[in-house]
């Protein structure tokens, strides 16, 4: 099924190289969270573990070919497989994929895992019915590269679902990534989003405002079908230091985009 679209590692964009190095260092810390997520009986989304039964962001995936872009430990693909999908997980970081393969063996649930950037996936056009990213490509890849790539991979009528941080959270985030988000705007909306480089760890994220995201999705051949702004449930905790449950009860820290490829 492969083609020649994936660039050689020495030809990867600088942000892909930086993020692969970052996640190589972070991979060990995500083994146990990955194991917990693999063991969940129902999908739950984002920092706050909002249940799929409450937000209903997935279509019926039984019998669908799915691709998870920036899969990490591939727990989302595991959830899809248990619902009857035929998933493929794609990630640029070998250490993350090693964890995913180990968890496949632990759970007796094996599906293809591919080391590649979500911006250039070496698989044929129109191979999938659903492309999904919970964080992963949604924030770590250039949207002007990975969203058109998702469109290429999807069949006409295929679904695109992706979850990342909200623009509001990013506008209130200080320059150091682990400092907690506050109640003041610290970045300009115009010119303050897009590519965001974190000086404390060298990683690079991408965040678009809603208008830019809608224009990009439509230009890439998608119709927007939904935007869900996630709210932290009552009495929830998180080990992530950059946002508190109290903040995320008042303002959206995360959002889910749902789109469908035209045709």
C-alpha cells in the first residue's frame, strides 16, 4: 500500500524533527497513561476524559477503514478497532510506536502501525473512511500540510475528526508551556496564533483561529459538520500543569472539529 510521499528523515521540516525529538524524550512518561487508555471500555476525550456517550463525536465506525494521524500509543485506534473499524496508526516517533506495539500484544488487538509524518503519509489516495487525531497531528503538525493530506487519504464522504486546544486557551497561555493559563489575553489573536514554539522544551505547536480553520477545511475539500467545545466535568483532576479544572469549567480549553470530505 505504500507510495513515495514520505520524505526521508533528513528532509523532514524543522518542526517535525523538533517534535520527534521532544516525543522521543517524553515517550516513557506516556507508557502508563497509554496503558490506562487502552483499558478503557469507552472512548473518553481530551485532558478531562469527557465520555464519548456525552459528546458523541464519532460516527458509526463499524466496517470503516480508519487512520489515526499522530497516534502516539494508539489508544484511539484501539477504541475504534473494538467498535468494528479497521484502523491504521501513524506516528513519527519510534519510541511511541514501540509502546503501541507492546500494548497491542498485551491486549491481543493488532492493527498496522506506520512510522511516518502525518503531513506526508506513504499510503494511497482515497484509502480511508475516517481520519482522526486526538492531539497528535491536530496540534503537532502544520495544519496547512496535514489537513490537505487527510483529505487526500479520505474517500469522498469520509469523516475528519480532530481534537486540540482551543484558541482561547492559547491566547491566555504564557510563553513558558508549563506555567498555568490565566484570565488575561497574553497573545494577540491576529499574529499570535499559527506556529507556536515553546522555548522550555523546543517543541512546536500549531493553532488556528476559527475563521482560518474554517477557510482551510473548506479549501481542502471539507464541509464543517460540527465544532464541540469541551467543558471540564465537575470534580475532575488532571496531571497537566498548564490549565486547571476551574479554568476549564469557565472557558473551553479544548475543542473538537468534525468535517466531511465533499464528493
